[in-house]
C-alpha cells in the first residue's frame, strides 16, 4: 500500500519548453557572433563589463581577500575530493588479452584533452562546485581545464570561487555565467580551447544549453534542479529530517523534496516541522524553500521497506538519505540514486561541500541509467587489437562469411584479399551458405 500524504503540483518538466526556445536562440547568436555576443549577454543579463578572463592579479587579490579559516576550509574540501578522485582513478585499469591464438586485444584509458567546467555563482557562491569539477578533471589528467562562473555586477567572480578553482588547478577562468558561459566553454571563446566535455551544475538555462550542445561536445549528465529524497522509519528523528529537506529546498523554487516513510506519525511530525525550518532561513532562501516545498514536495506513506525501495527507485533521486534501521539492507537493495547517505550521522550537506564523493549528480530520473561526475567521465575507454597472419586463418574466414550473410560484400573482400595474400596456396570456404 502506498499513500500520498502530500502531492507535488509541479514536476521537473514544468517550464521546459519555454526554456528550450530561449537557450536555442542564444546559442545560435553566440556561435555566429563570437566573443562580442557573449560579452553582450554578460552586460545585459549579469551587468558585467569587465575583463572576461580572470587574471593572475585577480587571483592574487582574491586570495588576499579571504581569511585563513576560509582558505583552510577550501583546502579541507579539496583534499577529500582529490583523494576520492584518485581512488576512482586507481579503480580503472588498462588490460590486454589474447582472445584466440595470435589475436590480442586491449583496453586503453585516454584522458580528454579539454574540459569545460561550469561553476554556479549567481544566487550563491558555489565554492564546492569549483572544487568538485576542476579537481576531478585534474586528477583524470585533462590537459586544458577551462572554467566559467557568473560575475557579480561591478565585482566579478566571488573571490572564494576564484581561489578554489585556482587551488584545484584550473588553466583559464572566465567571468561569464548562464548560456553565454556555457557557449564560451563549448566554442572556445576567450581561451582558444573548445571543450570536449562540459560538466557542472547550473540553473535550467545552463542545463538546457548543455543538453542542446550534447553530441557536438560530451556532457557529464542531463541535469535539472537539485533533488533530495529521505527514506525513514519510526526510529528516525523528524527534526533532523525536516531540516535536511528544508536545507535542500533552498537551492531554488523548483527543487523537488520527497519523504518516503513507513511511519504515519513520523510523516505528520516532519510535515509539521518543515514550515518552522524554512522560517529559520533568510531571504531569498526562505522564499525559494517555501515555494519548493509547496509546489514540488511530496510525502509518501508505505507499508514496508520493500515498498519504500520501489518508490525511491521510481523517483531515482539525485540525493538519497536513509534514516532507518539495518542500513546494510538498504545499501544492498536500493538501485536508483545519484549519491546515497546512510544514517542520520551523514547528510547531503556534507556530500555537497566537503566529505569527498562528487556532488555533481544525475537529476530528473536519470539516476536510473547513470551515476554522477567521476574521473571516468574525463577519460575515454578505447580499445585496440593486433593480429598475427596466422590468426587471420580463422578470424578472416568467419568475418568474410558473416559479411556475405549480411549482404556486405565490400567487408567480405577485406577478409578475402588478406587470406589470399597470407595463404596463397590454400583454399578457404568463404561463401555465406
């Protein structure tokens, strides 16, 4: 049995069509008009007319403006993200294997040459996003890492973002946000290096720009507004759950927040506490969280933990917290999520900011088929093969026959001619029948 005690009035697809048209037109305009059109949008939308490329002097100034405590905190986060990324890299392996006598094939790992990292910086200064994207690309061995972030009117990129991106190893940092920032990364504006892959979170305009550019460049994932789901049983603390839901709702008015629980009493307690948690926030966070809870919040009562798993896997949430007994059972049985937080002691906030695993994660149900940003996103897994002439005796014969069975005579002739060259005195059965 599944009962919705609160149902969302909007979904992640709300306003999608209107966004798509605006982004499409802007990308076409910037591609044809180049840097001047990107700067036009920066002036018009962000009220920024300064240097688009962050200089060494600006980096030094940003560093000088930050307290040592802030620098230490950024270093703390960077160290854990880097260590986790290094462990991911070590889990990837190259290999070669002899598939049959004389036929050797293998797998090779090649870092992408150029990566474009989008760092949000409009409503909030997303320090952690600079660390998550740039550090991971650096560990992967990317040659050119270009990042962009919105410039605040008259001030430029927030100093903490500049410092974090520089510490993480960015090569070029561009003071552009939104569609114009994504376009600059994709088209190589201001850096001379067109990105082979675009990564990083952003608002719906940034997400749509990445989606429209996909194919011309790679992207980390199809992203939408930040999501959180919490699974809880009657052992959970409703106050902790309520603040976790409210905390993620402050990302924006379209951020889904979901509670799945086996306890009606807990559900009622959480629902009663969320308004107070939201009221603890300052504006504009309070209004964003209030709208998100009103329009995108859902509370689902289920009759078993198996039903909770089914509902959670249906949502496929970006972030999934489990406040329940027998955490190992949930780890074994849950399938669809971007990142999993087991137990009250951890929280999405820790993952977002400093604990190590990457916070750039799939949304809008895409956790059904992909994970979040990792070192592997910046590395191409390619294959190679080598054969002796003797190995052609079997592989060439079979390949020629399969080609003819498919009606692809040109393919078959590639095998025929090699067999004739390597074994001139032998006859082979090369017919499809």
